[in-house]
């Protein structure tokens, strides 16, 4: 059996077939949407067209309002600076006492850290 080459005739046949299939597909979808989409008469009576005019006085009032900046960025920066100040003001001292052990070594007793200053956290 000898190998066959793809000719221009074969490519043209495939392109034409593809075009016919896609065109039929789109056509059937449009027909299906046209046939199945219905709006009931009661809904047609309720639908009111939108007026094509705008109230320009309201738009002008909106443009003259003062802009409001969100507090998220400034609030985050303020809380971060307050937490940095609190960390700097709290000093924790650990008292370590050394006592001889019966085995001849030295044992360290570590007590719980006690804060010497307390800072109040203010909420915004």
C-alpha cells in the first residue's frame, strides 16, 4: 500500500463540510431560541419601557458632594503604629536565680515574666 498525500481537494472538502456543519448548528440554535422563548401576556403588560431622560439636578448634586476616603488604609497604619509603640513600652524582666543542686551541678529556676509597665489599647 502506498502512502497517500493530502491534496488541495481534500482540504477544500473538509473546509466546506466544516462550514456547512457550523452554519446548520447556528441556524438550529437560533430557530430553537425563537420557538421556545416566549413572554406571557401578563408579563408583557407589566413591562414598562425606560424613560430616556435623566434628572440633571440629582447628577449635579452628586458631583458637588465631598469625596469620602475609606478608613481602611489609615486605620491599618494607625493600629500598626500603636502596636509598635505598645511593644516598645512593655519591658519584660525575667528573674533568674541560681541554686546549687544536690548532684553538684547548678540549676536555673526561671520565674514567669512580669511586665513592669502596662499599656492600654485604645479602640477606634
